[in-house]
């Protein structure tokens, strides 16, 4: 169970990096970055999982007194919540810049932008 | 072709590192000390059923304020980057056919339900899975539905900005109220903790999460509006 989730997360990271490094189209690169981002989040959430325990919500199923024995680690989940939101912000910024680049040159091919190339 | 080969080789090396991590990984059998402290103190200190919410809104509340600030900056920068070349509202869209009856009626039916679901998610953030960010994203998905159903739809920017500004200021003021009447900045205990598990419990958490939900929803909606209103390059 935990191996499947870890492998899936790492596979998403690798697939995203491969896409970001090999594609020339900026939109495809942005999509690849979001795939890699998702992979990182999957791995982080998986690391917080513990066998035989339940979600960190102390409702009728988990009495407060038994919380320490019954819930999984809540910290990675809080961390991933932040990471997802920041990832969305980064994606929105990338899309806006891609739009401006397209407006400036009429192209989304990254190899056309040579100003910063040495 | 050579480039693809080099990239593949580098990623194969990275995959080897990942494989070592996966093979050597064993999940913990007991909570580590930080998590144990959170699990034991959440009911009496914060009064929130959802431990993740207690961490995000109260114990690490300052980080969440920073996170909301990052989102605000993103929305502002997206608006700034895409602002010049704003098309006038009444200019004809580039030959889009009018939206069909089905899409219009369907979105009119769905948008209030989606908004209700979003409000439910962030009001219950301290009791069930969910919270301000998730609820705010659901609110913004209603805006996205309106834009998908009718790309020429224009939002009331003034309303979005007002909601965003008021909820942001109120969030900081609630944090300062925690500093003045309870243990510290963003401490939720200046409102009564109530009975554990009630909707009106956990002190200021439902109020703060409602404000975060409104703010995040307004920010996402303004990003969507900025992106959609720039139709020509």
C-alpha cells in the first residue's frame, strides 16, 4: 500500500521532470511542472501514513483519549495543504508570464527566447 | 535526440536514488514527538476536531497568513501582468458564437449549488476534512463554470476586490484580537471554545476559516477573470 503510493509519487516527479526538460513548448513545460508538483505532494502525504491508523480527525470514531494511538501524523497533511496552494500560485504566475511572452513574440517555443542565452 | 538521451540518463540516476528511498522506507509505528504533542493537546488547547485545521489555523497560523499573502501577491501580479491591453467590456469578442440555452440554464442551476458546497466546506473546516483553502477553491470553481459556459462573462471586479480586502483585513484584526485577549497572535481562544464537536466551537477557527475561504475564493476568481479577459495577445 505505502509502496504503491510512494512509487506513484516518485514516478509522477520523474515524468514531470522529463516533460519539463524535453518539451520546447512553454505550456507543456507548465503542465509538466504541475505533474511533478503533484508527485512531491503524493510522496509527502504518503510519508505521514502509518499502518492501522485513521485520519487525524477526532470525531465519534476516534475518542480524544485514544487519539495518540489512533491517528496518523497530521503535520505532512498540513504541509501539503500549504504546498498545493503555493503550487497553484506558481502555476498561475507561469501561465500569466507565458501569455505575456506569447504577446511579445507570437511564439511559445522556449528556444525562440535567446536573450538570456550565453 | 542527444538531449533526450542526456535527460533520460540524469533522470535514471534520480530514479535510482528514489528506488533506494522506496526500498529503505518503513512507515513509523508510533507518532513522533511533535505529532504526539499535537494529538494530545488539540482537544483542550484548540478545541478543533480536525487536527490538520488546528495546526494550519492556530499553531502554525502565522505561516497560513504568509500563505494567504503569497496568494494575494500572485493574484495582484497576475492582474498587473495581464492588465495592459484590457479589452473594453462592450467590445465584440472575437467571433464567439452565443452560448446555448443548455449551458446557460445548466450553469445558472449549478452555480448556487457549487457556492453552497464551498461555504459548507469552509464553515465545517474544524469538524470535517476541508477548510478555507479547499472551500475557496470550490467557490472559484463556480466562477470557472460561469466562464466556461459563457467566455464573454464579465465579473464585477469591484465586488471581488471588496470581498478580498475586507476578509484580509478582518483576518489580521482577528489575529491581533488573539494577541490582545488570549495567548498570542492568531490564538483562537478569545472566543469561547464551546463544546468539542459543535459547529460553533473551537473559538475563532470557524470565523478565521470563513474569512480565508472568502479571500481565497475572491483571489482565485480574480486570477481567472484576469486570465479570461485578455483574449487577444
